[in-house]
C-alpha cells in the first residue's frame, strides 16, 4: 500500500478509536463555582486585610496576537477567584470595614464592569453588564467601569491601599473605560508616585516587619535579592541594611525605612501574601474541579497510548490529547502542550511539537486539561513503537521509582521540599548504579529541576510553599 495511504488509514483508525472513549458524564456543565463560593473568598480576604484598608483588584488585560486579532481572553486568576467575572476592563474594591456613601447606603465591596454594548456584543459575545453582575455573580454594588473615574472613594483616607504591581502590556483602546484608563484613574486617585518601585517597597516592608534578633538573617535574605538586581543595589537603605555590621546600625536604617514607607499608603506586597495563603488550600468544590481536570487529562494519556505508532508526528499526538479535552468539556489546555520525541523530551518546556515522525524513540507528553479554570498537569513517557529497549526501560524504571518515592513523601505535615528530595535520592542512586554518573552532585546534569508545585487556577498555582496541609 502507498505509504501516504497507509499512514492515513492508521490515523483514521486511531481517530475512530477515540469515539469509543471511556464514559465520562458529558451533560451540560452545572459544576461551575457558585456565587456563594466567590463571596466567601472575598469575606476571607476582608478578614486578612489590615484595619482601615482597601484592596484593589484589576481584571487581566486583553492581549493582541496580531493586527486586529487578540488572543483568547484569560481572566486574572485572582480576579476570577474572588468574583467569577470572566470579562476584561473591570475593577474590584474590597474594604476592610463597611463604607457609607453619604446617603445611608452601606457597602463593603464594589465591582466595576464593562458596560453593555449591543454592537460590541454582536461581534464578540454577550456582556454581563451591571444587572448581570448583580443577578449572576451576587454583587449588590456594581457600576459601569466609566463610573470609576468619578467614584467618591477617597483612597487617601485609608491607612493602606492594597494592590498588585501593574503589568506593562496593557493598551489604550478607544474605550474610555478600558484597563488602561482604569489604572490611570487609580494612579491619579492615589497620587501614585512616578518612581514607585514595587520590588523596593516589598523589601522595605520586609525590613519594617523584622525584629532586632532576626535582622541579621533578614539582611542575608535581602543580600540575595540585591545580588540579582543592580537597581536595588543602588538603593542606599537596602545596601546599608545588608552591609551593616551590627544590630544598632540596622535599627537606625529600619527607622529610616519606616519613614519612607509612611510617605504614602500604597502597599503592593500584602495582597500577594493574602492570595497565596487562600489559594494554596482548596475547598471541596475546587478539589472536584481539579479532579475532573486530572481525570480528563488521564483519559487523553490512555487514548494516546492506544493510538501511538512510530509514524505519528508530535503534532498529531498533541491533537489527540486536545481532542479528548474538548470531548469531555475542558474549555482549554492549562498550559502549552509539550510533546517531545527523543531528544526533544529533554527540553523542559518544549512546545514546538514539530517532529514529523517520533520513530522508535521514547515520547514524553506533558499536558493538562483546564476545566472551569482549574488545570491539571500530567506527564507520561512511552515508547512510540510499544516496546522499551533495555536502556529505555532502565531509565524509565528510575523515573518511575522516583515518582513513587515522591508520592510516598507527600503527606500532611511534611516539608514542601520532601517529595523532591525523595525523588532526587532515587534518581541519584539509579544513575550511580548504571554508571552514568560517578558522584552524587552530577545527577543535577540529568535532573536539573524540582518535582513539585501547587495546582489550581494556575498550573503553577499560588501558595506559601510551607509544610503540606490538607487540600494543598
């Protein structure tokens, strides 16, 4: 048979096999996070905020792919976590205490959303608008984004204005209430200094929160930050604290740092601490979504194992995985799919997936379905021809045993580094036994990365990276 037709027939058979996939419920999805979930998250943020403070969250920017085509919009995970709102050009304010607008209307949060626009919605889809945000998301106080510029909120009256540092890739569109204008209005309302440096502010805050007994340790930590940032090295207070020879001198510098921080009420570090603490531990509803994402991703791996053959390309293999994701209701991939045959599998973040035939090589597949915002991350490696060589099996067994050791070490109360340390020990011993390395520290050549990260709304989700807790 002509090789092209033979290849096409094999591919057709593989695709037809996909229609006999395992039965996973495929009814219209009803398992989205509820308005009560998002409201509860906002309440927890409020409880963790300093007194007399306001937290300001901005939606993600729309990002341009080329000319008049944008990338598929992906909401800021923190913003989605707190609101359930999936559209751009929005701002959320959370207040530590109740506010009064002067007309006996009391509120503790305000959401600004993009305005309904029939023409824009005809081209790009329906918007929730003010009323939709109230009825669907459960907010009581909602305004169009255009109202933010003239809102009565006096940011200068708060002891702390909490926010995340701004990205620099948002554009100014014709819309007068786009993200560009919302951020510009925020900066005007807060007297945002032109030379504000979030990295410096974060390190200043670290100095302010330390005590005399721990100041030497903090100085060492700051030294590591400064060694990687020439701009921070130029700051006299940071360099002085790092190079101080005694606690008295550090105390003097600490007093000057306190004075610098009191010059304004802006705080771009506290929210990171709050959101990392909250998002690290998942609720049962979140765990259900994560498990569904993992289940779908695992089905993708199994179906590829059935369909794999040496003539398949990396792109075809990627396509089978992503077909399965869509079939079972996963909206997106959680991150760019990695399919590496042979040497390509040794590139940690290989996303070209362009090898035309995987041949008799091992094929590494690192992919994850994103289900209702929550992403899996499943990696498996198999021989494309269905049979390991002796050498392939030896390396595979080392990796498999390392994985099992890491899983065994993943228990509540264990340090976050425990799985990585357990896996690394197995890899080192295995490579020594095969004679691939002669000394323990040479294993880093073949195992240069860690093993663990949190999963959630980001594939590398936020967390404190402290000892394991339930549902982390």
